[in-house]
């Protein structure tokens, strides 16, 4: 496992939970964070940028997100990871369940993924859904096409995956919240082919749109035998209108 600990100057976590209400329908966020460590004998840095936007109506919502993580150590590339996601939800007023669909592109040097395309749909159920907290479980089927490196050999393949997601958010006190989103994506044709993704964030609100955050992200792609862990802390800036 490779552990990276960048000090963030401005941080917007990948999994951001929008606080929409009857008068707030749009969301936008932008972040840039990184770490540079230079001594007389070594040099290392990790830089990350991302942008996210969203729109929410009574029965529909849509989101778009893009991120890029780039890093080097001793002039050797350690990260060049790009993720772009478009997703949408269809709600049923008064019901605890809703329908979702998404399209996702991933290129991850750390996990030896040259390119990966995913698209699919499913259903989600909210066990708790209030202004201060929620617990949500979703499941669905994704089609995936991947170009990856296995044992230093390029390999292309396609598969269908069951995508199980658990997400939650709790307001511990008025200014402190903890949130998490985790995925388990199992191939429907190969038990040894699975993907694990998890992101957990602790946020302390400092101003109306600014929070001090600490987040931990874990990824594992079993087909390439690679996993990564990333610990971030810094600032989250978000605006709803």
C-alpha cells in the first residue's frame, strides 16, 4: 500500500453532500491542494485539483465532477489520476426510495488503470433523511470497459458489476459533521474481480461556506492487485444558490 499525506491549502472532498432546500437549487465548488517537500537530497510533491457542480429540483437532480491528482517523488511519477463523473437521480415525493443513473471515466496511474468507463443505473433507499443527518443504501448494475496493466502487460476487457453503495452524514454538534461514502463493485462473472472505494470526512465549520476538514480515501482494484490510501486535511469551500 502507498500512503500519501499532502497538506491541503484548499480542499473540496470528492464526495460532497449538497445542502439544498426549497430556495437553493444550484451548487458549485472548486479546489486546489497539494504538498511540496524538498530537502538537500530529495524532492516530492502531490498536487490535486477538482471542480464540482450540481442542480436540484423537487423530482430530479444532476451532478458533474472532475478531479486530477498528480505527484512525483525523486523525478519519478507516482500519481496521474483523473476522474470524471456525471450522475442523476429521480425522486418520488413522499417516498424513501429513488432511482439513480451515472456515467464515469477513470484514468489512474497508481492503480494501473489506463482508462476505465462505467455506466449504469439502480435504486437507492434512505433510512434516515433529515437536515442534520442521513443514512442511504443503494444498489445497481454497471457496465464497465477497462484498459489496464496486469503483470506489466496491457489488458482490455469488459464486464458487468453489481455496485453497492453506503453513505451517511451526521451532525455531531452544530459546527461539526462526519460524512462517508463507500462502494463495493463486484464483477458478475468473476468473483476475484472487485473494486473497493471509500471516503470519510470530518468537517468543522469556520464560516458560512468554509470548513476545516480531514478526510481519508481508500481505493483497491483487485484485478491489478493495487491499492492506495490518501489522507488530506485543509479547507472545504462550497456555495449554494
